[in-house]
């Protein structure tokens, strides 16, 4: 007969009960631990949510960006000779002297410009120069008075047969407009009587005129009547150009004269009268006549903007 060992059964039962109890204890302990963990986690989450947020940028260390620097190549400056040489001090402005001088006669209203190197004569000096000519004036009636004369310097044409060349202005108050338009033929206004040469006691031959027909010349808004003559005195000649205009109740005469001897120095040649006349015509081209009342042309009031320079040979 088999025999049960009740002690073994009891041991097994007690062991099973012990496992069950330990299981219950483990489950209870696990529940308590889990609850404790939940409480700790909730506390941890609550604390973390109450803490102020900090700027991450401030907590993070600033990393310096090492940007590679770009260096601009330096071009060496080479000083030029002009830069190394000291600049001279600026020159003072030099006022150049005008090459021409303006003549003004307030009494007759006549004005013109002439080269500074030419010689200006007025009053008695002008009358003397004009009267010494073979044909002094081209008026048809006496009464003409020379106001001014401008002479080309002596020696302007060396080794030539030029004696004198000049431009002169005369006024005649005794003529009408019709008479002013006419010119003397050499008999109405006679030339001065020939003067005998003291050395040879010879009297020069009288001048023989060869006039050309009168013509007109416009000088700005002034219409001039003109006449050319050529007087022969021995071997010499005197070419003249006369210009008349009636203004301010008087007759104005402008004369260009070129006198030659017909004999030049050794190695020289006769002067080109046409070239000399061109010089004088440049003076005529500057003539102006203002409106004035002519009272006494015998004593004109003369004004010049600058004194005439010493006479030197023209270039």
C-alpha cells in the first residue's frame, strides 16, 4: 500500500503559498513604486514648467567665425618727373599794350584808330604836313583846315624810293553838300608855289595831275565820294586818294598820300605803292563821325587814348 507523504504535500502547499504571497507583495510593491515614479515625474514636470525659459543663444558659446580676410594688392606709386619737380610759381598776368591807339576829336566828332608805331600830328603840325604836299587838299573852295595826320615811320621801307606816306583829316565849313561831292582838279585849289633849292637855285617843276573819275566808297553807313590823283614832280611822284562826305553841316575830307622820289638807294627798289596804301586804308576803315555842332574847327579839342610810341621802322 502506497503511502502518501503528507509532509511533502504540506511543504509543497507552503511553498505555493509563499510564492503567491511573494507575488502579491511584488505586485503591491510594483504598484507603489509605479505610483511613486508617477508622483516624482509629475513633480519633475511641474518644476521644469515653472522654471523661466532661458535664451539658448546666451547659454551657447559664441563661436567666432574665422572669415578669411581678403587683402587688396597695393600698386606701388612711381613718382613721375613732373611730380618730383617743384612747380614754378604762377606767373602774373602781363597786360599787353594795344598795338593801336584811338584818336578822338570832340570838336569835329571824328575818331579813328592808328598803329602805335605811327606818328600822330595835330593842329599846326598837321596843317604843315598837309600844306607841304604837291596837292594839299581836294576841296573845290578854300577854307579847309587839317585836323590830324598820321604818318608811316621813316625807314619803314629801307632802301626804297619812299619819301613819305600819311593819312590826314581835314574839314571845310564853307562848302555845301553839292560842292562837297566835287573835287579840285588842281587849279581850283592851287598847290603851294614851288620853293627854289638854295643849293642849286633851281626851281622844281610844278606838279602835273592825272586825276581819275570820281567814285563812291561805303564806310559802314557812311557813303564817301572818292577821287585818285597822281602828281609828277620831276622824277618823283605823289599818289593821292581823296574821300569826301558831308556831315554836321561841313565837308569832311580824308586823304591817303604816298610820295616817292623815283630814285632808290643802291641795291634798293621802288616801293610798292599799293602795299603802302593798304596800310593807310586800314586807318580809314576805322573812321567814325559823331553828330556834333561844329563851331571852331581851327582849334579842335583832341583826345587820344594813349600817347604815340617813338617812331621805329615798321616790320
